[in-house]
């Protein structure tokens, strides 16, 4: 097994970034001869030249490019580990990385996290908002501990637990032609202009093929990135919007909008919690998963 020390990796990265041993020596406050010795030791260890020497400096060989890529990853991981562990020194005894889709963020996740942190005051949560496909990819790649996304996302390689459900509704201006309907199916909306969400969103990915199955295309008049923006467009009577009921309750009341639940069975949607390996999660992350699963019951 190779035994490569972190100092040698850091110096190798500095040489590649500076394009020369002398400049790297100035940057790292170390003798150039010491850097040369470490680079030579690395080349002997891997059995290949890592640097090409030129009149103007050095550049990595193909083997050196591979070494540079992995060295940067190792050093970044070390910095991340040091940053997370420093939280424990300041009294934070748990650190959780959580990626969640926009619907969960604006519906119930903030309240669920609030109740969790009330019982675990020494835990820190790093929460980021992403579309469901990005959430799944981040969990699979290990960029986050926990993800919350739609059940329709491709989570086949992950462990999945139920979280919340929501209901899709058609939100419209009170004067919209469909506002007087007692019930409404998705097919009834396809002859009317709509406000579309981000093309990468699960909402867009769900509605577009459903319209195609009915032999129609969605008539998007405007695309927006948030549910609030969609409701503002509806208030201006520019078009109707299909959105989660739980995400727009506040805006519906605030803007005086009319809503009708879609009668289609698929309009009741399931959100899920996804992880790579529940048993391998740090204790604080497992506690959060358990908390979210209990809250969904």
C-alpha cells in the first residue's frame, strides 16, 4: 500500500498551481530543494513522472494530472473534516447535511426541523434547496447525508422512507373561466394558459408527459422559479397554475385566489426521505431521519 503524506500532496498541488517549484516554495514558505525532494519521492513511489520540466517552469504529465485531481479531492475532504470537527470544539455535537426539494422547504420541513432542534440543541443542520433529481444525485454521491424528494424520482440505488404527502390544486384568479367548477381534472386545465415552474422541477417532469398522454401540450405562458411567484402571476390574472396545496395556503389567502383540488389519483403525491445507508449514517443524522419518519405518521 502506498504511504503518501499530506504535506507532499499539498506541495505537489502548489507546484502544479504555481507552474514552478520556486514559486511554490515562496507560497508555502519552504525551501525549493525540499519540494524537489518530495516530488522525486512521489515519482519514485508511483513509478511514473508526475511533472514535465520546461524552461519556463513545470506542468503535470498525464499521470500528474491524475495525481493532481485526487490530491485536491483528498485535501478538500481533509479541510471539510477539519471544519466539521471544529464544530464539536465549540459545543456542537452533531452536524447533518440535508438537501431538500422546494415543496418540502415551503410546506412542513422547517417546522419539523424546528421541533427536532428544540430537542437536540447541540446539533447543526446544513440545509440546501435543490430540485429532486439533484437531491437524489447528491445523496448517491455522498455530497449530503439525507435527501428529501418526490417518490417519483429515481431512488432505486438508495434507501427510502416515507415523509409527507401533498395534494395538487389548480390555483386561479376568481374571475377565471374554471373558477365556478365544483371539481376539476387535469385534462380540464389543458385548454387554458398556465404558469410553469422550473423545467428541471419534478412538477414540470410530471405534468408534461401526462398532458402528452392526453394528446395535449401544456400551454405555459410564463415560467417562474417559486410558488410565490406563480401565485403573484395568478393574482395578476395572467394564467392559472397547478401547485401543491400545502405550499400555497398562505399566498392563496393573501392574494385572494381561488383553488380547486385536482381529482386525478396521481394528484396526491408522496415525498420521501432518501439516504445511501441508514445504518452507516452518523448518529445525529439517524436521529433526524427517525424524527421525520415519526412526524409523517
